[in-house]
């Protein structure tokens, strides 16, 4: 594989990522991705024989980018704010304020394609599990800590949907902060 092929694949994937996230997977046609990525149909289909292959690659690409950002932001915010509650609130506030925020790509894909592309569910579940593990890494390694990480992950998903529905994350972050303040394990620095 030449560097040109890698570059074309990356352009296709980055273009699909932006369009799928911004406009939806079903609403984004292959011809538009090909045009905006600046590749030929032959090049596109050499890398992604079907749209479903591109969708699965998009989910993996999005997961790697988002989970890396989430872990780094959470760690950096915790260094500044001390507690998991403060760090998580600040991390989500930053994400929700991003002008490109369109909710969780994995929640959106579940709604859009879970029945049409059941293979996507394994990637979606893995993403959500890794998000939960990222939260658990900041809690005691006990059954209580792991269960709390699952509850917080559920709250995060709810805040994501609320921020998307409301068009901004202010109310979602405020409600999340209120709940997080009730849990002593989340207040520890």
C-alpha cells in the first residue's frame, strides 16, 4: 500500500466522519463523500467496498478520536478541579459548547441504523463500555466504584441527548452537576 492510498483512505474517512456526524449517516450519500474527499469512485470502492464498510470504519475512527479526547480532557480537568464531578462537568461543558457538537455519534448511529446494520451495535457497545471504564479509572476499583461508573455513564448519555435536544449544554451540565454533587465518591480529589 502506497502513501497515496493511505492518504486517500484517510481523506475518505475524515470526510465521512465530518458528514456523517454533522448531517447523519443515511442523509449522506457516497457520491458526496467521494466528491468532498477528492477521490475517484474506483479509489473509494477499493478502500470501502460498500457504505456499510465505511460506516463501521467511521465508528472505529470516531471512537479512537473521541475516547482519546475524553480521557485526556477528563485527566486535565481533574488536575485543575480536583474531583471527578468537577472534571467531568468541565469536560462535557467544553464538548457541548463546541460549534460542531451534534450529540454522541454512537447514540445517533444506534437510533439511525441499529436494525439496518446490527454489526454496528458491537462497536457502539464497546465505545460505551470504554467510556464507562474511563470514568471507573477515577473511582475506587471496587464493585461500588464500578457500579457508580455505570450510573455516571448513564447520566452522561442523558446529558448528551439533552444538550443535543436543547441546542446547548447549559441546562444539561447544570443538572448533571447537581446530581454529581450528591455522590460523595465523586467529590474526592
